[in-house]
C-alpha cells in the first residue's frame, strides 16, 4: 500500500556526496536534485552524476531549477529542459522560487510564470513550485501558480 504522505528531500551541491541508498533505507521515497540555476550553472555536473545514483537506489527522482529573478524565464526553462534529461516516471520538474536576485516582484512573477508555462508545454505536466510562505507573500501572493503542486521549503532538516 502506498504511503499517503511520502517523504523526500531536495539536494544540491551544498550537500556534497549523498548516500542515496541510505536515504532510501531511511524511509525517503523521492529526491529532487538541483539541475540548473539561471541560464548557466557551474555545478550542473552534480546533477548529472547524482540523478543516475538516485534512480539506481530506487528513489523517485527528478530535477529542479533555482530561479534567477533578473534573467528571462523562458530561457531559464529551456536551459533546465536541456540539462535535466527528464524521463518517464520521474518526479515532477520543480521551480525553486526563493529570491528576487535584484529584480522587482513583478519581474520575478512574470518570469517564473513563463518558466512554469514553458516546462508544462514541453512535459505535459505542471511543475512543482518550491518556495516559502514568507517569500511568496513578499512577491504579493501572485495569481497563476494555483495549479502547481506546492512544496514548502523546510530548512535546517538533516
């Protein structure tokens, strides 16, 4: 029987070498790995090296994109789609929306919605939105994300 609320984690290069088999044996069911940031990401090899390991450990796996507020949302989505190598059965793609990066709230919202739209059109699936309540309020609790599954950030978890 499926767990009604399966647990999982997100990881990036900040976590270093992850033991995906240990995550699985510890009860985690899924993992989202940082694939891209902006339109260029110097640690993209972290994703390509680890997505295969996570899949091999039996975790439902996928990639996420850390959104850069001042860059074009469609260009960021296309970079993510090119890098993430999405496969059937993967976790939904995810947009990590946590900061403005010097952009206005309107610019962040417009670009993030373009990212969501581009990824949805390419995959046929609405991506996850990963954010905090405080950041989402800071950008005005914008409309347009209502159909995105929501993943609320939970920092400080080991």
